């Protein structure tokens, strides 16, 4: 053994012994030589005002979830007030103690509760905007000062530039005032979901379809896609193993919407026959008698016009379990603005409009590298007018208090735009309810639309791409003031959460909930090109018995994972119903082979593909000015909160005859009132000023 290596071992041993003698704890896995980066007394207490939006989703068990005591899949019994398994494990890993101070509020309200008494807590939940404003005021710690002692967190930020920019609160010093939260990262979020069994009934086979055969309402929607010529689309082959080109040849039949509109009054049977003939001729027999593959296959190639034709067929051909005509497109909960906004998000995907599913307000990065605001783009209002045309035809449901589980249970709707795991789990709970077979609710391919990424082209693009969420956890400056132990322990917690081990713990919970081999190693599976752990059989069973199949609810209510930091979708994927996996696999293949484009968590060569940061580093004066534009934020005209108002949805339902916004009477007035009357032009200038500063900062640290 070389003397230098022996000396290194002796010095490391001496350092470890000195740490024990001083009762100090090093950050787990700090450096390659195990040199401690952050030191604190063993058993340091961290007062945690942290959780996720409710008393049931904190780091400790609520009475509603633990009651008199609850036994989990790890075989242990937990009581009200006990730390959840994930946080017991973090205590053990970091040699700290947690004192739960969480009030059970959503992030903005939790911060509001503690802001005047921050000396009472060490870590606190808040929204990115609130925490970024609190940083310069000295209320929360600038984590960036300690990045060199946080190797895992630093490496994560370096690997994901847009994440680094999203959490930069001050470009003058690169300050970071909170640890980011990812509900999955660098993966598709929402997607079209369809009743596959209904689609196949309508479209497949050689025998003519016969259904309820109602008359369609008067046509209002007009063609979006061409009515003549051809459109070549990059797609997957039927097996999903390679790319191919599929051609829409409008010379063979014409545009299906134009043909239906010209036909006058149509019945359901006639509409289905027309759509079948259109598919056969336009695609030159490519789909054979399995025409449903146009929507459901790996080689799907559908667009907005073809979807409208399908919706027309469905509402005129099917009854629900109560004998009423079914709905076409629905949101998870009508009457709930937070869920109905998925309708205009979907409109962006259908009609090639950016900014409607943005990570921040309605902003997106244009080909010019500058920020643009969808609320000031004419294309946005054209898309809402198209959605309004569908609504007038009865193809979209927006009234009442219906929920997606009701629509599914009663066979009362064809499709929505939502999360795959949480919705397709209802194949188990709401479909096949009477021993029926073949009922399937699953993801369909992202539609083809005309997008302008510098040149206009027909392609698939989704803006629904996971990045930093708007909530995070911060370190209270007053809480850790003059206490290096608390500061270092809090920093160590954040750093550990971004280590590979920490990311698994914060997603899966402790090892007792994971399937292991005889040697104690994880049983793994391939998820997005990486080997990830498989949950134990007991965990999977408990997921259903206690979480009704919802991974997110189960993890937050019982394991204490997915409350912040990085949530891997690998656990959630395992909990996706088999029918859900079937559909999601097709989108995954398309993303992997590049036929679904999406924003990137990087500064891309073509800036149009750069994901907008979740937060921008505004000055206090800029924040004050923006907050004064009340029609653009909070409870204004474009809110995405539960009980608030959104003008875009109002246009979908009422066109430009809006009692809540009578000053908007046309597309032109919508643009002028928003830009000038509601200060959207000034708002966008402030956003671009911050974006320019942020890019300059990014360039300065990447020379």
C-alpha cells in the first residue's frame, strides 16, 4: 500500500474519531473522500412548518389518517402525531430530530401564518414568489451561499439549467431562497384520455355501425386542418418501435368537418359511416378495419378536426346508464375552475397555441428568445372561439357539478385531458362494474397541430411538461439565527433530498416499502432508461386498501413522501392501472423516438423549445407593480384557482357575450382590453426585463 494512501486512511479515521468525540454529524455522502461538508450536533432539532396543503399531508400523522393507531406495510403501528415513515427514516439517516409545527395549510397560507413569528420555526413552506420576496428582506436563508457544501443539490442544479434559473431569486448574487419541488420532472404531465372501447365500437370492423342514431345539432365548428392537398406527419409505426411518415391526403375524400357540415342534418349512424369512409380514403387504407388506431394506436395521427368528427359520432350514438345522451369532452369536475381550465389547456394542444399550459402564468419563450403572453396573442382567442363552436354543438360539457368518476361510472362521456395515473385508476374502481369486459379508459396520442417553432409545420407538441412547481420549503433566517447546528442540519436535509438515495426515499418511502432481493438490494425495473426500485407487494396492496389506487394520496397521507423535493414518477407508474399503462406506453415511445416534441429544461438553441422558468427574479418594486395589475393575477380575469373566474373559459361557454366581462365584445376588444386596459403590455415588459437579467446571469456563470 502506498504511503500516501495509508496517510489518507489514517487522517480520515482520525477525522471520524474527532467527529464522534465532538458529537458532530457529517452530511451523508458529502464528498468522495467523506470529508464532512456540514457539521451539526447529533440530535439537532429542526422545527418544521412544512407539508403539502392540508393537515393530512404533513410529516406527521393526522387524526383522520391514524385514528387510534394504524399498521402500515412495514409492519409498524403509527399513532396520531407520530412522524410518518419517511421522516422517521430521515431522522435516522441525518441523526436529527423533527418537531412538527405545520398548521396544515396550503403553502401561501402556511407562510402567512408564520411570517410574523419566524423565530418559532426552522423550515417553512411557502410559494416561490412569497419566498423570493422574503429573501432580500432577510427572512429566509440564501441557500446559494452554501452550495459548495451541498454537492448533491449543486449537481442537480448544474444538470438542469432551467431549474437553476427557476430558483434564482436575485441575479445580482445568484441567491436561492427555497428548495424546489418537482411533482415528477422532465416528463409529460397531462394527456388526452379516451374511452377506447367507445372509439373501437364506433370505428372498427367491416359491418356498418348502428347506435342510438340521434340527429346531430346544427354544425358550428369549421375546419382547422386543410381541406385540400396533403399533410405528411412524422409518427410511429404500428408496433411503436420506429418512426414512419403518415400522409393525410385530402384529395381522396376531403376534410371530414367540411364534409359533415355540408351534409346538412346528420344522424349518428350517418356520421359514423362518413368518418369511417374518410379514414379509409384519406389514409389510403393504412388503418384497415382497425380505424380506432387513428386515435389510439402507436401510429395514431389524429387532429382537432378528426376529434370533432369523433365527438359528433359519440354524442349522437351513445346513451349513458340513465338513458341520456353522453357528453363528449369533459373536465374532471364541472363548476370547478381549477379543473375546467384543463379545457383551454387542451385547446392549446389541439390548435397549436403556446402559453396555455405554461409553467408561469401564460408565458412562453418565442423564437426571438423573448417572453410572450398567450393572453395577448390572437391565436389564443381563435382557439377559444373554436372551443365555443364545439360547446354550441353540445360536444363539450361545462355545466352542472359532474365529476370524471361519475362520467366514467355512468358511461356518460368520451374523453378528457388530465393525468393518466389518477384518472385511469378508475378502470378498477368505476368501469367493468357489473362484470362487463372491454371497457377501457386510457391515454391517446397527442394530436397533430400546426405549430410555429420558426417555421410552420404539422407536428405533435405538448407544453404539458413537468418542471419546478410553484411551492417550496425555505430555511427561516430567524429560526436558525446564531445556531450553526440548526442551519447546517437544515442545509443537510435539502442536500440529502437531492442525492440518489434521498430522491428514492422522498418518492418511495423507506426500504421496508420496497421489494428487495435476497442480498438486500432493490428489485428494479427500467423506467425512462433508468433502473428504479419496485414497490413491495404489501405496499401495492396497501396503496389500494388505504389510497384507493392513488399513489400520490397514499404517499402523502401515509408514507410522508412526495411532500417536497423530487418526486419520481417511477413509483406512480407502477401504480398505474394496466389499462393506463397501455396508453401511457404509447406516448412514452413517441416521446422517446422524438415524434412528440416538448419544452426542454435547458437553454436550447431554438429558444422556442426552452421551458419558461417557473419563477423570475423580480425586484420588490416590480413585484409591487405586477401585484397592482389585479385583472391579470390572483382573483382577476384569468385565475386558475378553484372558486375564481377565468375569461378564457367564459369565452368557451358564452363566446363574447360575457356578463362578467361585458367590456370584451370581440376578439379585437379582448386583445386591446387585456393589453392596455388591464396592463398586460406593461406586465410583459416587466417579465422580459427580469428574463433578460436572468439570462445575463446564466451566461455569466457559464462562460
